[in-house]
């Protein structure tokens, strides 16, 4: 099995000119008229986001700026992921059955990403932020081939949605704020570069192949909002978008990276690199299947000479 760690440096270079060659959905800041009062429009900075970054809840009451320390993870939150932790989900079984990971690699990955499971065997990809707070959990089901099941009854859902349904509606104070999958791994890995992919499955598998990187996932093509990248400031970051026949995924993530780097919080941080690896080396047939980095690595028979450095 070969991977990008053995590829020529040019294959992982940032494509500084390619973004303009593709048409893609525009990425823009929210309309000013819809922004909450806690936003500074002249800077485009959310006071809530700034507060989260320094461990404070910042809010305005009667024209006065107030702050409170953000709570640490509660025992209830810890219990949620610990109680659900399992190697018996359909996803974990498929990782081994399809030979993406060995049994021990799978167990390690479950502990690393705190993968949970439901009674029906679905996997829970917990989104835990860099303060160890559970933001939400994505509930998904996989077949033996380790591909997501797409039948209607297996439509992905969120733990927050299931809890809302159980309690007959949202409870007072319920706020769902999604983050990058794997964000909790940043806490103990200060010096490691960050690689961002789209699918949680991809991050889990590649974390076993290339542990020299912190592997995070957005959870979707369009889940690349600038605020989600705030915890990555100061780090080396490379994005690995999926591929498609028109290059729209690459173009969208390239534009998203430019938008993140334009944010004030990214000042003095290294440039975000967007890998054109799949755009340059995936075959037309692979692009028609919209493969990701894991599929490219496992399907590739080429031999490269790249040493795995940014």
C-alpha cells in the first residue's frame, strides 16, 4: 500500500493558480442584517468566537459587555461519549473486514477519536472541541465494504436531533455548535501539522497510516466555515478535498482556505495549503466516483519518492 508520504513534493504543493479555473458556489460571510448583536461588523469578528478562544463566555446585556468563564466539560458530557464507546459498531467491524485497518489499529482509532455506537450498531462520530466539550455527534451506518449505507432508513442524523425528538423539542439553553471532527486531538499534539479531509471515515483511517499528522474532518463538502478553523491558528494546515469530474470540490476548498487566511485571527499563522494531489493524479474514472484520499491511496499502484513533510 502506498500513500502520499512517498510522493513527489510537487504533488502536495499548494495550487496557487488553479482555484480561478473552476466555477464553484460562492463562499461569503453571513449577511450583516442577519448577524447577532455580538458581531463587530467592521472587523467581521464574533465576540462569542473570541471568547471561546480564550475560555470566556462574552455577551452584551443592557449595553454592557460582560464575561463569564466557560464551563469545563461536565460529568454528563464525559459520560455521553464514554458510555457510548464501542468497537462493535458497523463502521468498526467494516474497517477490519474490508482490511482498511487491523483489529489493533481499529481499537486504537476508536480510543483516539472516542467513537461511539448506538444499540442498532450505528457509529457515533462525536464532535468534541479543543476544550473537551461535546458539540454534537453524527450518527451513521456502514456496510461490510466500509461504505456508508444510503438507504432511507440509514440516513445520517445527529445526537442533538435524537435528543430533541426524545424530549419533545429543544430545551431551554440548547445551542448546537458544530466543530471539526477530531478537534480534541489538538490538545496533546501541539507541534504536529494538521491534515483536514471531508469524511470522518477518511480521518480515522489515515490517522493509523500517517500518525505524524493530526487528522481532522469537516464532515461535509460545505462544512468549511472560517470559524471552524479558528482553533487551528498558528499551525501548519493542509486540506485534502475529495475529487470530482469538474474539480468543484477542490475549487470550493481552495476558496474556503483563502477566506480563512483573510480572517484577523489567522494573522501570523502559516498559509493553509490545499492539495491538488487528486486533481492531478486521479483518473477520470476515479473522479467520476468522487473518490477521497483513502480510496486514492488504496487504489494507487504508482511509486513516489516523497518523505511525508509539508
